[in-house]
C-alpha cells in the first residue's frame, strides 16, 4: 500500500517574479540581438523566454481542504496539503484531491434479509479522504470504489439481520437502528481503508418490505397487534373478575354457589372483552 508523504514546495510568489523576469530578460535579449543583427543574443533570449514560460507551469494554487498529489514520470513524489500559492517542478504530474467531507446516498437496494424476506434498504454515508496517495495510486477510481463498496456493505448488512421478527433479544434492522448503523460504519471503514478513505457516519435512510410482500406483512403486523391487544384485554378482564369475586365474598354481599359463580364470571368476561357495548337486561321479578 502506498503511504502519503508530505512535501514542502517552493514559494510561488518568489518563483513567479523569477519566471516573469526570465521572460522579460529573454524578450530584451531577443530585441537587442535583432537590433544589432547578432545571433547569440537572439538565441540566448529565446532560451531565457522559453525557460521562464515553461517554469510558469510549475505554479499551483491550493484552496483550503484540497491537496495536490505529485508524481514525476510515474513515481510518487509527495503531497502538498496546506492552502497557498506554491511552485514545484513544472514536469510533475499534478492531481488535486478534495479533503472535504462528502455525502453518498445510494439508490434503494432490493435485497433479502436474514429470514429470506425481500426488503428495500437505503443508506447515506459521510466520508472523506485521509490518505491522498492511497486514493490516487492504490485504487483505480476512489469515488467509484466508495460507491461500489458502500452498496456491497449494505447488501451484506441486510443479509445478516432480520427485518423485524428475529429471535428473542436479537437485534433487527427495524428495532436496532443505532446498532445496525454502527455495524455498517465499521464494515465500510474496513473496506475503504485501502482507498485512503475514512467513514465519518453511516445511517439507514430507507427500510421497508418489498412491494410484492408489503401487503401480506402489513396484515401480519395488524394481526399481531390485534392478538397483543386481546391478550392485554383478557388479562385485565380476568384480574377484574377475580377482584370482583373476592370483594363480593369478603363483604358477604352475595352468597355464590358454583353455578351462580360460573354465570357471573361468564357475564363479566363477555362485558369486559366484548368489542360492542353491553346491553344490560333488568330482571324485574316474576309477574
């Protein structure tokens, strides 16, 4: 793996004055030789002017959070990171790399979760380049590399977690968003290290069942919600019936035999568990 090497370039303003001076001196020599019909000053003036002109291509201006990777006919020479106006060898190949934080929001992917259910998942990733030499020389295109590896990591993440119905105490994509996002960020960091990229944050932005099973899963969720609500209603009703029987017996308001107790329990459970409002029947006695 290529490692970034800092480089200290020359002062751009000083070299600009030198280069312009060479070009001006070359023009003056050329004019002097032409006026005196002397070949030597003309040749010397042309050489000075060309030298000054070629050296102008060595100037680089770097804004904040932008680095310049330099190579000389292939071999890596170093990286300039500090903002400013500099001069380097004009024959260096210059590659500017942004060091700013970037967002990558991939397309919604259709994958299977741990249980084989087709789901749609999407994520946004915040990243920045930390090693410019690795970003330029160790991968073909570091931006495309980030895109492909992000989608691959997201697919792998979805395959390792259930959507929302895992085993007991198991983290799922729906219930453990923070844990899942941290896992995604760690896996991306491991994958992108060779490209000199650091992942600052990774968060899920979209999570849903695929359209072909969304209706079925919605009905299942509704059924589970109804069952859970019924369980609470029945548990509360049984507790209330038990309390009523204990209170009536303790205060000796009514003496219950087994048949009357069973009838009372049945009536109370019907009243407490029924979805519709109970209609009482008043017994006015025999006529």
